[in-house]
């Protein structure tokens, strides 16, 4: 199957920079096989006219809990621990696999329609979010959220869920897996070591929440006499490729540790602000050369999975808190939402930029929208003016998954009906 995006404005890498250029992009099966000139022997089955269109690499949401989309707007304006243990946890105790499936479908619909083609997920129910990924045509990296103390039965079972999910998904190369120790306040030191040893043994990465709130810092300091970052380091969490969500409450020593071990930081500005956790020192991390990427967190704490909104916040808030407009440029923000995410996931040779040989994971934006007119600096437009409603067509693995704003592989109306029934039932006596 050959597809040409003909004479289209495209966001292309240029060294460390990004340039917007009029070109044609040639897709064969799942890959980009040519940019500019047609590769020899290429046969076009479909030509997409690029007039008034702008193609970008699909965005990468590096920290979310997709299934939580059905919990949108259900726990708001509460302190973090009350939010988690008073409201979210009781709902999660009652939810079924079927509920989780429809929640995951809702999250995927929202992400696809706003140009995200890959997400890094922490979930609780094996073979359910992965089924939604398979059904939707999206790409994802999945971690089973791991909670445990020592080698207790529950902790072992949750680890085994990861391998069960991998077996279930082995026919789908859009899915990959890492281990997901939830956080230093839900996994003790022995369990952390069991998880990090298994990650090393199976050559897997780790996805973890670290240093999200002041109460977490106090709790870990009291229990272990150190910061959550130090606790993770001394239990081997950074011995493998690690993606650490939040890292809001970190000091210089923590950041030096993170740099030393090449920890990838996922910043989630909306969730951090909404839960009253503060602002991660992202410019300071960038100065140290730490790889920073972007995430939404779950829709129960954001309450949106639209990465355009997150990009908007990311490129504005640090200018405000640091009192300088030079803090996090539009290009730096764009890279955090694309190639930096690919690097964090160990997939920079496959996704994150429009280059020959990479997967055709692309989002086409309609330029006939007031937010992107007149056409000046379109990279600035992505951060400062766009809101995701400009996304018209989305490709994952060279296949159309959104066309004219409509998700092709999931029934949107059915998903909306289901999630309304589910949340009504689950919140009845909470
Ligand atoms: Zn999270």
C-alpha cells in the first residue's frame, strides 16, 4: 500500500532544530520511504492533496493511565492523598475489566483525535488496555502498575500480569512493555529490588512515579531517611532505562542523580498544578542535559488527554515562574512532545520525527483554522495557538486511524454511551 502526501507543509528535523518545509512524503506499508523525491519503484495507491495542510510527527504522551478516562471530572479540587485514597481508589476497587476496556477506548479516542499516536501507559488490568490498543490501531508502551511489599503474593501476581499481557499481545508489534513500579510510597525497598532485578534480567525499561508531592517527600524521608529519587537509585531502579513521571519536588542532588543515570523525566504540568503539587524545575533539568518529555497523566487528575493543551502549558508556565520569555522555546516544547518522548521509550529509531525509514505515525492538521492563520511560524503555532481541534487525519503504522476528524476503528457513540453507564454505577455510593 503506497500513500503520498503531496505538496504538504511538514515539520522536519534539521540537526537539533525543526524546520517547516513544503515537500511530499511517500509512505509504503508502515514506513516513510521518501521525502521530497519519489523513491524508485514506488506505486501510489492513494494521493492526499497537501494544499492547506500541515503534517507533524504523531505526538507521544509519555505518562498516562488511559483507562481512567471514565473518571474524568469525578474527583476535583481535593488534596492529593484525599484525591487518590478517598475518591479514585474506591472507584478502582469496584471497576471491572469491561469498565476498564471502555475507559481505555475513551482515552484512546481523545488522544487520536488530538494527534497523539503513541502513549506510555500505567494500567492495572492485564490484557484490557492492550485489547483497546489492538482494536484502535494505536501504538502504546504498557506497564502494569506494580504495588507490593517484599515478595508478597500480590506483588508477585502483579509482576506476572505483565508477562501475561506480553503473551496476549505478541501478535501486535504496535505494543511493547516495560515494568511499572508505581511509586516509592506504594512499593517497599525489597519489592523495588525484585522489580529492578527482573527489569535487568528481561532487558526491560521501568516506568515509575517519583517525587510528585511534598507529602511524598516527607513520607519517604521519614521512612527511609532519603528522597524518593535516592530511594529509587539505591534499589536499582535507575540501572535500566527509566521513565520517571513528575519529578516535581526535586533538589540539585536529586537532579545530579537523575543526570548521572540518564533518567528520562516526564513532565505533566496540568496534573501537577491541578493537584496542587507545584512546578517541576524543567529549565534546570534541561540545563543539566536531562531528557525531558511530556505527558498528560490520567484524565482523573488532568482532566484531559489532549497533548496540545499540555504543550501550551509547558511552554508558558516556566516563562512565568522564571520570569523570562526565553524559558522553553516552542521548538523545545515540540521536541518534548515528539522526539524526546521517542528517546525516553527507546524508540527514537522508529518514531518521534518525520524521517525516511521511520514508522509513518503522522498527524495532518487543517491550516484553514483561525488558530493557525496567518501562516507564520507554525512550530510556534503548535505551542501557543493550536488546541488540537486542527487535527484532521492521523496515521499510525502507515494506516489511517482518524479521517476528517473521525476515529475509524472504534465506535465513538457506543463508547460515550458505555462510559456514562459505567461512571453512574461506580459512583452510586461513593
Ligand atoms: Zn500517573
